[in-house]
C-alpha cells in the first residue's frame, strides 16, 4: 500500500448541514435555533465568556502574580556530595558532568553548591560555585575554579 492509495472509510466524512435552506433541506424555517430569543437572531449568542451577568469564570480565578526576571540566569546545579563518583586528581569540567549524567545538557551554566562532603582532591572547572562548595573542595585538597 502506498500513500496515494490511502482512502478514508465510507461514511467518515459527513457533509456539512446547510441550515436555513428551505423545508426540503430538513433544517429550514428556524434552522434548529428555536423560535425567538437571543440565540435565534443573526449574529447568534452573546459575547465570548459572558455568563448572563454572573461574575465570569475568568474574573473569579486568581490572576498570575509575582515578577519573573527576564535576565535571571538559570543554573544547572550540582552538589559537592555528588562529586564523590570521580577518582582523585581528576579534572571535573562541564563535559565530564554531562557524560556522567549529573548535568542533563551543557546549554545552561553549571553551579556547584556545598551540600554533602567530598573526600578526594579534585580540580573542578565550572561556571559558578558557592563559598561553602569552594571551602569543602579546598579542604579535601582540591581546586575549584571558574571556567
């Protein structure tokens, strides 16, 4: 079977109802809209979201609050405790963190935070780090530096 041979099964597409085209069409006279009233008139119905004077749902819901800084830098975070998986005297950079699965992708800058402990000397090259992370890496005999 080829793409040009595909056909929809019969009865899948039904013809559009042509309302208001006479009695023989089956939808003549009032065309299924009833007799009189707002919904029987031309331009049918009211405004979008109008609920008959009741406070509309859109107005009843709490609006989105707060401020989102467009210049905020979203870091990919790695804790010091996660660096235990690397051998001593290893140069840990962003590419190695991505390869090990600690960071999902290298599109965002990487920041090392001080949660956990590290017990081996590592050279860590990342975009940013906290003071506690720097203290813990240096206490283990390693070096942490900005890439």
